[in-house]
């Protein structure tokens, strides 16, 4: 049995409430914490956790503090508690590289969420042996995962596979999308964001230890820029 936690320990006190985004007849709650909650399936959706990335840098002699990694796990834990999610879908890059001590820490974390179903659609960084994911009780999907017409995959171009039948909307990651807000003169600020096109959503990287790739929404697209603990809707 997991002991109750105080969400205030892991989330900004001023965090904006999640925003509902309707896709067909389903409600997807957009959060400032870089994850989406699918209400009808009681499922949390994330991309690009890159577990073990800070440990990978330290092994290379770059002094990146482990507190960054622990903060990501705490945020994930807080979101699971907040929504009482029964399932977690990771659309690629669950881990970053080869195994290290940070992945051992995740295995300990996983024991506190043993009843949680975790589905991973493998990304280009998910290179661990299948035995590790089995030990972590993670269900692997090599190419994609289709649930009631909603398709989950890491990226569009990697595998060059034909379109999946009966897929009406796709969620992916990989790009670490960002949006530039321009002010007067040459002033501008860049923020991670969610990108919603007509048929496709690109999630921001859940890990805060990542860069961003600027997206340029067209007419009909919607972007939710993550400005700290708040969301700014564009389009």
C-alpha cells in the first residue's frame, strides 16, 4: 500500500488547473507538467522521460546533479496521484541510454506503483535489453499502440511504416516541441509546448533536461505553450 503524498511537495503551488482539449468525443486534460490525462481511459500520456540521462552525463564526467532526475520522478508520481491514473502510456524514449544507477532508482520507484500498467512504444533511445523492461513490468510495443482509434508512436519518420488502419488521431513525441513568443522589437522567449494538428499531437518532453525544437503552427493548429506553471493557448 502506498502512503498518501502531499502534492504541494512536488508541484508549483500556483500551478494552473489542467485544461480540457476535446479530440473527437474524448477529453484529454492538458497540464503544465508536460503530460496529458485521457479521461475516458483513465490514462496518463507522456513522452521522452529519458530516464537515466543525467547519470549518463555524469559517467561522461559532466557534473549534472541527480536532483534533476529525482524531480522528474516526483512530478510523474504527483501526476499519477492527482489523476488517480490506472495506466501510463509512454510514447518513446522512456530511457536514455545504457543502464546506470538512476535506472536502479526507477526500479525501486516502480515497486510503489506495482498496480500501474505501463505501456512503452519504443523510441530511438530505448536500447536496453528487453529483460530490463520485463523486470520493470513495462509492456513493450515495438512500433505503435492503437487504442479505440487513437494511435501512439514515437515519431512519424523513423520506421516509414504504412498508415495504421482505423487510426483517427495520433500522439507522438521525439521532437521536444517548443514555441517562440515574440515581444516588441527583437525580444522573444522560447517555451516547451504541446502541438495539436488536425490529425496529430506532439507532446513536450516530460524530462526538463532536454532541448526544444521550434514548431510553426498553421491555420487550424493549436499550441499550448508551457510558461512555468501555466499554459498559454495559441491558435
